[in-house]
């Protein structure tokens, strides 16, 4: 089972603020523990939305809008992707996730399970994705 730990953006992350050295050390230790346990798949911080864009789809076509985007509670500042045996194991790891703003400050992370190919059994077109997955090995 794969889970994504989503770090919510804040005004500080949207301004390009960098984490403190203490927070970087805490995050490094946490990710090293995930790696030692064999559950870490990926993890990274995201640049502020001022360096990104959105694509909006409509019947009239696609519209590209450059950032920044103002509603920070809807934005993501980073993520960690883990693969574990159960939801309980994922929950245990996320309870250990360092506060992304630093201890004592209000913050929030969100955890979402990823779909697996088995979840799409019987859906037309899923075989093309299975073929891609097999190619990636």
C-alpha cells in the first residue's frame, strides 16, 4: 500500500522561505528512518506557486494561468511517498512526521492512499497502464 504524506503550504513556504537547520535535521532523520525501514519511495519539497502554473480545462479548451496562487490552504509545499503493509503502519509513520513548520507552531499534514492497479480491475484502458508499469519494472 502506498501513501502520500502531503505537507500543506503556508505563507512562509509561498514566499520561498527555507526551513530552519533544526527542521532540516529533523526531516533528514525522519527520512533516513523511513529509508532504513525500506518504506521510503520518494520525498521532496515544492517550489512556491510563483514558479508554477495551472491548466484549466473547459469545453472551450485549455487555459494556462501562471502563479502565484493566493489561497495557501489549498496548496502543497512538499510530499513524502511511502510503501507499507497496512493503513495502521502508514498512520504510525505519519505520527512520527516532524512538524513541517517547527515544534510548537500550528501546522497540518494530509495523508492519502494511492490507487493500485488492482483498484481499476474491469475498467477499460487499464491494460495500457499495466503495460507501462511492466516497462518501468
